[in-house]
C-alpha cells in the first residue's frame, strides 16, 4: 500500500503461496464460512493492518511483531509518514526497468544493510514475515549473529514532489568461516515480492551481491543453502553472464573441454566454485556447439553425460555389492542389466532436460 486508494485496488493485492506455516498442514481455519483475511503492508516501512476475527489474528500474531494496526483508519494515517522513510545501509547499485503500462522507466536501487543501521532491526522483523507466505520451508534467522548480511531492493518513485521508496525484495547471506583466513558467503533467503516478479529484479540482486563479494580478497566463493529449482536457473543466468567474457571460456577453449584453468579463473576473479563453474562451462559450450553437426553434437552429449553418469555408476556399484550377498550370481547379472538399461534411459532424460534448461538461459542471455 502506497496511497489510501490502494486499499481498494485489486492490482495491489497478491495472495500467499503457502499458509501451512501459520495455519497447519491442511491450511484450514476452522469455524468460519467465507473467511477473508486482509493483511495490509505499507510499501516502504512495512507497517501492518490486520483485519480478521480474534482467533485467526492470534495465529498471525505469532509471526508478526507487536505494534501493528488493527483498523484501517489508523493504518491510513501512517501513510502520511512514508515520505520520511529512506532505505537502510549502503547503496550498491541503481538500475531502471521500462514499464509498458506507465510508459516510462522506473528506477530501482539495491542497498546492503546490517543491524547497526538505525531502525533496520524493526524493519527486518516486519519484512521477514513475507517468507512465511512465499517460501515453503521458511524460518526466521538469528539477527544477533553479526555474520549475516542483508541486501534490499527498493523502487524509487515520486509523489507530489517527494521522493519515496517501496520495498521490492531482499536477500540474506551468511558468512561462513573457511580455514585459515577466508569466508564463504552462503545465500540463505531470497524473495522478490509478487507484484515485481518477472521484471529481472532477482537477476539484478544476485549479480549485485556477487559483485559485492568479488571485491573482497577474504572471500573464497559464494554458495546457496538448499537452492530451489528457480534459484538454480537464476544463478545459471547470472553466472554465465559474468563468465562469458573470461578468456578461459572463449569458444576455442570451450571445445577443448572443461579445464582447471576455468576453475581457477572463475574462483579467483568471480568467486564461483568448481561445481557452478562446470555448469557455466556446459551452458557456454552448448552456445559454441553446432548441434546440427553430428560430430559436435555427439562430443557435447558425451561430455555432459560423463558428468551425469557419476551418481549412476556409484549406485550400480552399491547395488552389485548388495546383490552378491543376497541373490544367486545369475539373477544378479540379469538384474544389473535391467538396472543398466533403466539408468541409460534416465541418463538420456536428464541430459535432454539439462539442454532444455541451458537453452532457456542462453535465450535470456541473448535478450539481456
């Protein structure tokens, strides 16, 4: 909510993807007919207004910090103070996105903050409540641990000559210690609010965070905690964008295969680990490969499958050991052959899915 009229505007409304973390696995509030729960957030400073029956409110109180409004009039009166809200921390990056509906470019800014910023602790307590509605296994973090970094995206806009800021999304990163003198930043939580999704803000945020850590000699590499499928696709795009101009990823070197030179350069210059560098290599090699050429296509397919087959070979060895103990040798051989055929099918399916994902990354890269 930016202005009072937004309270009645369906275009500013979005529904949660999950509610089981508040209302239980069945996502049901018993004892109601036609229950409608309204949660209003002020766009900048995230103040709340909750309008719902008392026992439902008690469940929401468990995740929302004290001090929220319980009637719309009080909530609307707080909007007048929004002109005083300013982003927390240090400005890292400014960019613009063209809005077709508005017919103009809209400015966005990314900031790095921590708990020493005045007012940020209270702001973060409110901001993190969004996680419960949009991340399935969300949990609140220990903000008293100084190893957390916070990166925030804001829309910058004007109203009646005043400059205001609306929250777009954020990311939390934990700095793990790596012996003897390095750190390994691990992305923990990342959320772009639904009204802003699909506009490229996630890529802008992730690239900005990477560039922030790239400048530090104390950082070994950057990872993510239990990344979702969508996050992996986003990371693929950002890392390929960062790596494509490195000399070690030139077309000639890509066709020679994955190399230690790629691993070293990607880690030293861009803080990318070996596993992620390998995916970058496969995506860029796909771009450099003429898949219509039988020999080039075969070479690429075998190269990727050699990596994919590792877990299958390990599983095959484990099954073979078990069956030698449990079954006659003839049956073992037959079952192993069945498993091997099944694994070849699975391997081909995995390869085709990877190529499909890689092509989408390359398509997005071409449009960037």
